[in-house]
C-alpha cells in the first residue's frame, strides 16, 4: 500500500492508453507543430464555415454559462460570420437521444444538432453508437495550447476521447458552505454524516440522475469503497452489489437527517445554489471551484459563502465539445470550437466576473501576453488556491454512473 | 369550396392525433422497425410494470386528476349558486379572461414561490411572527400526496370551468330559471342548484372531462409542484422518452398507453360519479325542500374563490418583482434593490424566444380562425352540424393525454424528415389551438341574425361579399376574442413545442420550464412576465381592435 490509490488508477488509465494505438500516443506526446497542409485545409474550413448556423446543444440550467455562450455567439458572428443558436437542454441526454433517433430513422444528413457540450456516459453512448463526427480535434489550430499532460483532456470518464471531442472546461467537485453557520466544515464523508446528524435538515444533494447529484454518489463511493480500482471498469452484478454496499449504508443513515428527510431533492446544482442563498440549507455542491466566487459576484449568493473540499481529494473531470455525425454545419462547429479553445475565450471563461471555470489550456505554453491575461485574472474571495483544492480524483467508468443512478432510483425514488 | 373546410379540419386535427397514437401504440408492443424491433411482444409492458415506484406514480396521477376536477367543479358550482346575477359576479367575470390567459406553468411558478417555506408569505411573516431566521424544513411544495400540485391546478382549472359555465348559463337561460325558482320560495343557492344546474351541467360536461384528463396527465405544472420520488406517471414517461438509452422508448410508449388507460379510468370513475349524483340529485330536487340559511356555504365559496384568485395574483406579482430584483434573500419581505440588469442580461435570448412564440401563435391562430369560419360558414349554409361539433371530435386532442400521441407523432415526423421544421411545430400547435378557437367562436357565430344575409343578397351582393362586408365585420368582436384565446393556448404549449421543435424553436414556455428547474428566480421571473404579457396584450388587442374599427359606427359600440 505504498502508492496512493488515485495514482494507481491513473497508472491503469495510462496503460489503457498505450494500448490504444497511434492516435492516442500522438495526443499524449504533445501535438506536432501545425503543418502547411493543415493551414490550407483550415483556411478552407474557415471559408466553408461562413454563413453556417450552428445549433449548439448545451445544458441551459445556469445563467452564467448561458451568458457566456451568448457572448461566444456574438463573437463568432463578428469574426467568422457564423450564426450560433444555443439550444438549452434540461439534460444532455435529450440531445443524445435525438441524434440517436435520427440515425435510427436514417437521417444521415441535415441533423438537428451541430455541436454538443458533453462528457461521461453521454459521450460514451455517442461514441459507442457511432454518432460522432471526427476525429477532428487535431485539426484545430488552438488545440496545441491544451494541457494534455497534467489535465484529463484526452480521457473522458476513463473512455479515450480519440479526437472525437475537444476538451472545453475543467471541473472539480467542491462543497459550498455558509461560513457563518458552518465555521468548521466537514472534510470527509464520515465528517459530513456526523455534521448532518448534529444539524438535521441542513444538507441535501441534487436528485440523480442530475450530474451533480450523481457525482456526490460517486464521490462518497470513492471514499468508502474497499477497492477503488474496481471503479475504473464495468463489473459483474454481484460485485457491484458488494462494492457499492458501503454507499447505500451511508445514504440510509444520511437521508433521515437531510433536508426534507431525504424525500425531496433539488432538481439540479443551480436549484441547490438557490436553496443555499435562501438559507434552506448550509452546505451545497458544485462542479466548479469558482462557483461560489462567481455567484457572490452576481449577487446570487451572500458573500459569507466559502468553498471547501474533502481531505482525501475530490473528483475532477473535463467536459468536452463534440460534433454529431449528421450535423449540417460541421465546419462552423469546428471553427466555433477552435475559437472557444483560444486563449482569449478561455481566459474569459476562467474570469470569475463572467463564468469562472478552470481552463483546459496549459497557461505556461502560451505567449507571454496571453499568460499575462491569465495571471491578471482576479481570484474570487471564495475560491481555493490550487494547493487547497487538493488531490483531483479521476472519474469512475461510465458503467458506474449508470448503475448507481438506477440503483438510487430503485432505493430512494420508488415511494412508499 | 366551403365543402372542403370540414374534412380539411378533421384531417388536420384528428390526423396527427390518430397517427401519433398509432406511432405510440406500436412501440409499446415492441414494434419499431427503425430501431430493429419487429417483435410484437409484451416485453415493454413487463419492464414498465417493474419500474420502481410505478404504483405510486399511477396513484399520484389519478388522485391529482380526480381531486382537482371534483374540487374545481364544486367550487364553480358553489360560486355560481352563491353569486350568479349579482354585481360582484359581474366584476369577477371581468377578471376571468386575463387570469385564464396566463399559461399554467407561470401560475405554478408563482404559487411555488408564494407558498414554499422560504417563499413570500413566510418572508413576510418572518422573523417577527414566526421567529424563523432561516426557513423551516417543511414539505409544503412537492409534497408526497401532490396537494400543492392539486392547488396549482385548481387555481387554473376553476377559472376555466367558470368561464365555460358562464357561457352555458347564457344559453340555458340561467338568469330567468333562477328568478322563477326564487318566486317559488326557494333560497337563492338551493334554487340555482335545483333549477339551473341540471340544465347547465350537460353543456360543461366535455370541458369538465378535459380538465380531468389534463389533471391526470399534466407535465409542465407537475415539473414545478409535484413530488419527484417518484414523479407522476406522465412526467416519468416524458423523461424516459428523452433518455439516451433508446430501449427506454419502448417502456415510455407502454407508459404512454398506460397514461391513456388512466384517463379512461378517470373518465369512467367520473361517469359513475355523475350517475350517483344524478340519482341522488333527482330525489333531492323533488323533495321540495326550499333550503335554509345560506351564509356558511356562501362564505366558503367566497373565501375559497378569493384565496385562489389572490394566490395566483400575488404569485404572478412575486415573479414580476423577481425579474427586477438585485437580490432577495430570506427573510426579507422585499428585494434588497431593484435593477434592470436582469432584463439587459437576457435581452438577446429573450428576443429569440419572443419571436418564436409570437410567430407560432399568430400563424396558428390566424389559420385556426380561417378554418373555424370556413367550417361554421359551411354549417350555416347547409344547416347541418358537422362531425366536428356533433360528436365531440374537437375534444379528442383536449381529452387524450398529450404524451400518448405526441411521442408517436415525433417518430412519424422524424421518418418524414419534418422534425425540427417550423411547419411541423405549427401543425402540432394547431391541433390544440383550433379546438379552443372553434369553441370560443361557434356560439356567437351561430347566433348571428341570418336576416342580414338575406337583406344583403336581396340587394345584389354575392355570398362572399355578404360574408366579407357584413357578417365578418359584425362578428369582429367574437372573432377577435376567439383569436385571443387561441393565441393564449399557443403561447402556453409546452410538450408539443418540446417534441416537435427538436430544441430549435425555444419559446417563452419551454424556456420558462427549463429555467424553473434550477437557476435564478430573477431569470424565471423575466420569462414568466413575458409569458403573461403576450396573451394579455392579445386580449387587450381583442378588446381594442373592434372598438377602434367601429369608432364611427354608433350601432357597433360596446354597450356596458
């Protein structure tokens, strides 16, 4: 037991990678410089993209994300003459199911989705059913700035991206607390349970299959599981029951002391943030380490809210942008993605005054001028430093997400 | 030419419903060749029955629909019996149309904020009265029995039934029936119940069934107010239909069929209830009992009606306040400050949604009006009632649960490459807009004095000229009113927009529902405001346009 568990998982991931062949290795060893032929074909792509309308299907539950997408749309129109329409999804699965239905109905061109904000089980499903255009990622000029060494930008929940999706945003699971009522935050699963027992009705989590809620389940399971390495692959049903047992025991104990006795759950992260703002609860969850600062900035949360993480580390992942196989604006989508990967767009995204989510770029690789922009970004008062943010834990295999969600529904959403 | 209208209306209206129903029914029995299923088996049904919490979902749907309908009907009957013919009643009538024009989900959002433990009522009472400095952990909304859902539905359905009853009262000569009963010594309420209600009820029967069906299969309001562990059946069916696991579609189809069965079951229950009430009522009427003190039921009716009305109004007011709030935290009774920043932030997204909403509503309403006039004109010319108005065909889209045929309609649209096209979306809106427009217009249209036509024809005008120069201008007021109703119906459509639009045509309603799940009440407030403002503007226009058009015609002035 000398190596920490998460390093062993990373090691396992790396071995998976090596077996994936040339493409992935190319990605890992850093990108080759942009060649002349690539430049030409990119010029052609830029030309083709002009006048296209890109229907960007992205989860629409967060106002600041929506505002950022709207900004990107205005810029794309100005710079590339691309029209961007944000299709606000309640759940990314809606768009996946639409593309899948289109494929089933034989609609191989003129599909209704051009660009999709995606990760995890949705990507895995699209990849598995051959619903994605590409690989296209190494054609994007701005991809060379992406940090492929230290950030999980080439694997998505253990599934290799293989150039079918471009990393867009980094997330790490964090907890928000009302510091006036939670001066000494509970920094582990066990501590949270103990805290909830002393403060009944003051904690909840979004209802799975909402991704923040499901991430809470995975986070607890990662902490309580005997053998974490089992989580990076699908397992047999009997094994699932055995490995997940500590999670259900934990929830059985937690739910009675939760908000509304664990019978009502907020619909998603933003709904939970609203409850934190209204004082319904004292601890909330988020996938964005800058969420608290950014919500304080916009007046949504009181400025006494602070961020904390668990001592054993929290789940980190990237979210991606992908293009469906039947998109009618593939060039437009690619040009838009490339713009979103530019230092300028990424810096705005990282700015807590706008969105405040971690960049996928390797800031050290950027030009001095661009580096300066990133260095000048204000740090919100509720944002943790990289050291305080602690160890990022890799996402379990999508299998676990699916199974945990189903099992949760059976156990806690089946009524009396 | 006129002959074409009735069949056209039937095809446009019933066609998609039947085709959609078939498109839902077949996958329920595991038949959907595009996904490689040709089995025709019962697999989907066994999987449906194994869904965790299915029984609770079913019970929740049924009880919601039945309780909502029973209480709405009771309230309307009490209100009419107690106040029909009074000045207060006439004042209330004026409030009905605007109240009705507000989409269901807007009302639900307002109510949710009003009554929740951290809501406006509690904010006004805390901490000086309640002692709460943080909201209490009470399960008021999303309660396990769906009481808050029922409350939200009654707040919308009772006004609808009231309006229908008022229309029926005019036809059933309620006023004079009431007077005669009173001269026989009956107390006013008992007299109304015994002499007027039996004649009114047959006419509001179909609207009552529409309310029942809506309550059993409601989705958008349920997403705001219903419990989620588990949710009512219709909500779960919609979720399954939109899942990335396509195998769930078969279960969703079976679920949609189960939803149909629930509505049928509800209707059956209602039918038995009607028989019981009729049997008992006939004996009661013939006892000759003149009634006693009526102050208590009168008081109950007024308090219940006023509570609902005020709850809706204050809920909507709260949304208006939210849309301009800087921040507004518990237990502050009013926001910390007011700002226009929220509106500016949403300006671009709102423009799109408003444009989509407007274009859909205007086009479908206009087309529905033309279609309705065509059908009614055919009826006037031939003196026959068409199948549309005779057998209640109009109510088919209103009584059948939306999920049962929208889901199939979506598959068919995908196969015909029409999904995500504006025309498909407009068509589905038409299916729901046309019945309301037709119903709203029919009575006034049929009541038009035929002698004007004959006079016109005798003076040498062609039938078309008579229609365009005499009849339609004279009927401008009811036509405008019917148009406003159709407009409001289109604005409020949630599921049809979601299913046929492929996400490409966000409307105010789909955006409001999407935002209501999470986000900021400030943005929800903005969409709720607009959602309310558009239909209200349509109603205002419906009042103003005829007045302006006839400003130089003394005989056409509104007499009040």
